[in-house]
C-alpha cells in the first residue's frame, strides 16, 4: 500500500484526493510568511552600538520642502 493510500485511509476515510489536498495545505501554511518582516530574524543583523534604528531620519528643525512649499534650486 502506498503512503498516500495509507494516509488517506487513516485521515480521510480513503479519500486520496482530500489527503493530497491536506498535505498541500499543510505545506502552503508551513511556508507562509510569518514573524518578522523582510526575513530578518533576531540576531541576523548586526548594528553598531551608536546607531539608533528607531530615531527619525529627519532633523526635528527641518521641515520637508514638500511641506513648506519651498523650491529646491538646481
């Protein structure tokens, strides 16, 4: 008896199509994105001690040109 037939008998009452569908759903869920964004895992990125990853990249005193309406001379 094949693995699919044995599994189908045990899990789905002999329905081989449903057994294969269950396996594919499992594989799809297992490989689905979960956890951190951009595949960054704790410890996978090294950052110097003086770098603040959550600090604003814009100075608090400088407003963006789009906000002020100022034109940039080119």
